C-alpha cells in the first residue's frame, strides 16, 4: 500500500516529536512492505516567518492531495501579542477547517507502568481508558460575529457559539459506533442549564442515541465533568462534547495519563468509499517553548498519533496495534523522557523513537 502523508512539524518541539513519529511510520512501512511518500509543509509560526501567513495556500494544497496529515504543534512566543489572524494558532484552525475534520478523538489511558507519573493516587487513575470525542469545526472558536470594538469604557468583545443540528448529528454518529466497539457507554457533556446552544446539543445527541439502542447514554454538565474526570475517571468510556469544552477537558487527560506528552489525537472528516477517513493526526500538547530544541520532549503522543493514522486513514489495524503494543513495551522498560519521571536517567526524544522501532521489531 502507498502511504501518502503530509508532515507539518510546526513550531517548538513540534519538529522534534514529528521526526520520531516519522521514524516509526517508516519503520512500520518497511516491516509490512508499504511505500511511504512524504511531503513536508509549513504551518503556524514558522509559516508566518517564511510566508507571512500561518496557513499558506501551498499547505492547504498539499493537505488536500495527501491521504493523511501528521502535525507536530504550533505556537511561538514572539507572536503572543499579534492579532488572532496573525497568530500561529490560526493555522491550526485553518487546516482543521480546510480538511473538514469535525471529530477530534483524544484517547486517554492510564498505562499500568506509568501510574506513579500521575499526581493523582494510583487507585483513582488505575484502569482509566476513555476517548474524548470533541467537535472540532464548530462552536465558539469559529462562530461569527466576533471581534473587539469600541474604545475605553465602551470597549466590547464578542464571540458567538453556534451549532446546527447536522453538526451535532455527524459528530454523534462518530461517537456512538466507537462506544459500540468498547464498553458501550457515551457521556455527553454540555452546559444545558445555562446555554441554549447546549440545550440543542443535548436534544440532538439524545435523538441520535436512539439509532444505537445497545449503547447507554448519560448527560453531564461540563463543570461536574471537570470534577468527575479527576474523582472517578474510570466511569467514562466515550466522552462526547463540543469544541471548547473538549479542548479544556481533554487537558485533564494529561493528569490521568501522567504527562501531556503521552496523549495522541486523530481528527476525522469525510469517509472514503473504502471506509478510510480523511484525517489530521497530532499530539494534544503544544509547542512547549520551555523545552524546545533540547531533545527532551516526549514523542509518544506523536507516535500514538501515527498508530491512529494507520488505523483510521489506512485501515491497517495490525500495524496500528503493533505501534501501540511497542509504546506499552517502551513504557514498561522505564527508558522514558523526563516528564514521566523515570527512576534512572531520562531518555532523549530520539532514544524513545528508536526504542519504539526496536520494540516493533
Ligand atoms: P504546551 O502543551 O506546549 O506545554 C505545557 C507544559 O507541558 C509545558 O511545561 C511543556 O514543557 C510540557 N509539555 C508539553 N508537551 C510535552 C512533551 N511532548 N513532552 C514533555 N513535556 C511536554 O502548552 P502551553 O505551554 O500552554 O503552550 C505553548 C504554546 O503552544 C502556545 O503558543 C500555545 O498557543 C501552543 N499550543 C499549541 C497547541 C497545538 O499545536 N495543538 C496546543 C496547545 C498549545
């Protein structure tokens, strides 16, 4: 099979973790006799520096031509004061929208060998295994009108949270089949006690749930969910939520998994006749300027994103499972990066990538 992949390293630790993810992808391709065709593009701060825009047209073209896109992270401190249109993060919103990837899957697992890396008590995190399904191309991050107007005491800022029925239906139809293949439980998270937007969310999710009678649905307010994720994370199987709530809640996953560097993600759009998804694959973490360029970053979130790419965009389940098993083996070996607080000397980003390849065999 030909694996035609666009690689966007981005900023900070993005290129470092992506390099290891590509190493693993090439290794898998060699072992299972696939051909990898990689193209590289610019996104985020590096794209602003080189082209003046965070999401160049060339990147949009390359992404449209690729079967799947692998992304590192974006964000550079030098653009912190720039207007939203000129910030690296705009590139992220741009590529998600251009690819139409509306469902963001963020698996959160507490690996038995990493329980001590979590600041929570082991008995609380042990057995945690959930997927947060976040709506990715709607809601307050995209709604209009938006902007800041007026001056002085008259200054006013507006953002708009909008959802339509089809937007809620399609992401729900990703979440319920996922639950079917797991513990058959969806928890839909909203703020329906305050927001009309959430009232529509709850109504539509409840309607879609009727198509999946074997899957249990419960609803939870987002503030309670933030608490339950820490108090009782094992109760969750699939967490289905809108864009901003998912963004915020999924960072709590970092506390459960021991480090934000552990968390992969898959953003899925249209499905091809073959069943393969249009997909954008990236670790959940940002550009981590505090450790950039030091060969210290944990690449396992990026490598886990390659496993997701193999599964969702290429339907290569055996290869995907081999990468996931190798990640577990590396974690058990204790040769991990500093964020996971190893008992011995921490491994480098590169060493972790090499160890994953070695464990794949
Ligand atoms: P961050 O995720 O970059 O870093 C938060 C903390 O986690 C830092 O201490 C960092 O060192 C650590 N960390 C992150 N990834 C790690 C890894 N792989 N291994 C080890 N430690 C890791 O979040 P932040 O500091 O809030 O944001 C930094 C920049 O990244 C900002 O410009 C922000 O806008 C951007 N950002 C981008 C994305 C993305 O590209 N998807 C996501 C979040 C933040």
